[in-house]
């Protein structure tokens, strides 16, 4: 299974990459939404894990692009430090499948990813 991880915080990106590789996933890690759009155009992924606040293109715009422009149905998990209800609702309205607030439990995130990839 191939996962695209889009996260602008280098430490979080490194931790996610390490954990997902340990679990046997193929991981493509990028630092912003523009890089993610490029990777999505070049390759197929089984899941998108994206931060909300990133430079260039934010997570909500990336979800909109995946669902409306690319018409992809891959599972999308949004990660953010902001747990505001309006942001959560917007992410789900745009097509996110799950939403995890940082800091998060690596075990919980792992279970959520496995559930979405069944």
C-alpha cells in the first residue's frame, strides 16, 4: 500500500514516515500541498495523509483538488493542531474520511489508517 504524507513540520513528517515504513507501507513524503499535487499527478496512492496548515496550498484546498479536480476516491486523513468544529466540518464536507488532532497517538493513527485501507 502506498501512502502520500503531506506535512510541513519536518519532525512530524519524519516521525510519520518512520512509523508508516515500519508498518510496511510505501511512503512518499512531501512538505507542502503544491508538492502533493505534483505527486498525485505522477503516481497512484492508496491513502492521503495531509496537514491542514501548509505553505502554498493548504490541506482543505488539497482535499478539494483530490475530490473535485482529480475525482479520486482514495481515503484522506486530515492532521491538524486546530480542532475547531468549523474546520472539521469543512474537511468532511470537502471529502476527508477522517480527522486527527495533533498531538496524536501513533497507535491510534495506525489503527485509523488500517481501517481505511481495508
